[in-house]
């Protein structure tokens, strides 16, 4: 899949689409079918609807595949003041906040506000989800386990660094709230390791099983 970011320019708003990060959550096509029509070419027509509404729908995209730039003086995307990770049953972990992807050498590779993190181990675009959890038959509830890290007090306005460990978990550093799929349960941490091999017995948290199964990834 191409890593190119396509831009669709309208009179009042430009919508950008990063195809490699799209996992077809379809918040866009359901939210504003006039602007977003998957069977049309081009499939995005920014002038087919109100720019304010289009911006609101773009912000519903949980993967960050869709972005926008206002040309009419409207508000750009705000950076959330709270960092959250919400689980998707049998799917990815949706992170939202002041997010920085940092590689093993400590180099910042991406700053964003919305990303979908792979937790099945099968994505070909790690640490991002690419939808391979469906082909892999990944099964994991959207619940938090009883055996979980203790809650820690959060620091307001703190960014969240997301660091993928080679052959291991995702380490989150910074204040973050990890929530169940239904939003009824949560854990607050300033550092936590999330499973990305798909085999942990206390998902979404890492329990070291990646070593036992020989999980390998950059």
C-alpha cells in the first residue's frame, strides 16, 4: 500500500488522506456520505458539504488517516489535553492525545493526535494497525484484566511518548488513561507497557509472553 498522503483541495477546506493508516473504520463515509464516498473517484469531495461539518467528521477518524486544513479561517485540529488509549474488541488500541512516536534510538518519528496501534502482532505497518487482525483471527476482548497495573496520578498537559521495543512491547511514557472498549473501566498510568505480540495473558498489558513465543519485529 502506498505511503503517499493524498490531498483533496476544496474552496474552504483541504482534506488529506494517508491510505497506509486507514483500516476502514468508516466513520467518514457514515458521518458525511456526500463528502466521503468510497465507490466514487475521487472518493473525497471537500466541496460537497459544509467545511465545519467535514472537519468534525475528520476528527472522528480514529487512526489519523484523515487530516484537514481550513482555508476559511475555521479552527484547526486541537491537541487533546488528555492522553487516552481505548481498546477495540478483537482489534487495535486507539490512542488519542499529544502523541509522539519515538524509535529505539530516541528519535521522534511522528507527532500526531490520533493513531491506531497494532495489538495482534500481524500488522505490516507496525506500530500502526493495518487491519491484519481480521485475517489473523485475533481475539481479545475490549475489557481490562483483573490482574492489572496499579493506578498512578496523572500530570495535566503532559505529552505521551510511544516507543516500540524491538521484539517486544510498546512502552508508553507520560500520563495516559487506558480504557476498556465500553469506557466503563480504566487504568491511569505515567508509564505502561502494552502487548503487541497478541499473546499476552493479561492484554492489553505486556506479560513477557513475547519472549516465550519468539515474537520478532523491528
